[in-house]
C-alpha cells in the first residue's frame, strides 16, 4: 500500500509543478513527472513477490515451460505503448512552445495572454 | 586549426569511433527482441540516439550532407505500410491479423518465433527514423528574431 501512496505523491509533485510554475519548459517537465508516476503505479500492480520477469530464458525454463511464477507481462507491454505516446506528446508540446516563443519572445505564461492577432 | 561547426576535435574523434558501437548495440537489441528484454522500440531509440550523437558532435550542416532526411522520412512512412502488409499476410495465411505464418523454429535460437523478428526490425527502423526526424525538425525550426511586440 505504501508504494502506491508514494506513486500518488509523485503524481502530486507533477500536479504541483503544472499548477504553480510559470515557465513553459517546467510545465512540460511536470507533465513528464505525472506520466512517470502513472507508469510506475501500473508496473507496480503487476509486481508479484518472488516471481521472475516474464521472459523465457534457458536458466528459468524446462522444455519451454517456466519453472517458477512470472510477473504479469500485460502491464509492461501497456507501459511501453504509454511511453511511446508520452514521447509524442512531449515532442508536440515542445514544438508548440517553440512556436509560442517565436511569437511572444518569452516562455512566461503570465506574459502570454493575448488570444488573437 | 579552423574551428567550423560542431564541437571540438576531441569530441568529433571520439564520436567517430563510438557511434558505430552505439549502432551495433541498437541492432543487437532489435535482432534479439524475441529472446531478451528490449525489442523494436528500445533498439530503435538507441539507433536514433546514435544519429543524435552525430548531429550534436558535427553540427546540423554536416548531418544534412551525410544523411538524406527526406529519404529517412519516406522509409519511416513505408515501414508502417509494411507492418500492415505483414498483418494482412497473417490474415490470409495464418488466420488472423498479425498471426504467425512462418515456422516457429527452435526455442532460444536467433532465427525462431516466426514473424516476430521481422516485425521487430520494421518497428526498430521506424522508431529510429521517426525519433531522429522529430529531433532534427525541432532543431532546425527557424526562430524569427524581433517579431511583434
């Protein structure tokens, strides 16, 4: 239970950064921290005490069958996809920040207030 | 010595040697995707970081001459199509989208597990090209100086 609460604390760190920072780059980094916290939590759901990783090797298998319990591989495959999507989101946010900087000459969100023109 | 674009001579020389090892490692991770941790995405990221290494050490101009960015973009797009084609081949020969239709081979051999190594190679190429093109286009974005107030 403690590890899940710690994951939630990490998520709150990201939320704090998004809500209080003024720099666009720091906001993007905070969004990254939120994503990492979610990934970590889903990976921790799959954890099983005493189990091995879900890859068959010569050391842990006998005639193509695993010798001991393995952790759940589904969340790990899911998180790999999640990481890819996060990468795309980060690239898009960075490109948008560059465009905003081009227009307003600043990354400070309190100075980016004109909506049109 | 004339200091042109990129970093110093030391960085360039070290990069010239180490970048091939980085590429080799990425290809190793892609080819062993069905046997060990890793696979297409992880190996592709390693390859893309190798390209990024060249770009950081030698500068943008050199990379433009050395690599064909347009071709990389085309390869990246065609990999998605090939992935789909392999999936449809699985549909016609194996009985479902992306189903295996090749021999599964012997366990723990490099040439085993049917179509998965081919898919890994496709994904690895796609990820490496796509990630490098993304980084490259972020780097060459032209920031107009002295815009409106």
